[in-house]
C-alpha cells in the first residue's frame, strides 16, 4: 500500500472514531435525550416584574458625559 493511501485511510478512520466518541459523549450525558414529548403542555413563563422609573433629577448628566463620551449625547 502506498503511504499516501494509508494516511488517507488513517485520517478517515480517526475522523469516524472521533465522531462516534462525540456522539457517545452526548448520548451518555443526556444531551440528545428527549426531555418532554412534543405534545406536552408547557407552563407559560412568569410575567416580568414591574419596574419603577428611575429618578433622573439625581443623575449627574455632565459627569456621565465626561466619563463616557462615546455613550453620551451631551459630550459633543
């Protein structure tokens, strides 16, 4: 057998072995397992909490503009 052909066969065998080990790792760890059937009724996500608006009168806009010129409209 020529060395080039032997190298190609070796690479193919190693690639198949790697894919097989990768699949077995996912199978053993449960990544590929079905968690719930597709027709299962799932709970709705909870409603987001209501946020109160922040007080803007206490913010130092000039200090923010100097500290973050790229993010501030007041810096230009």
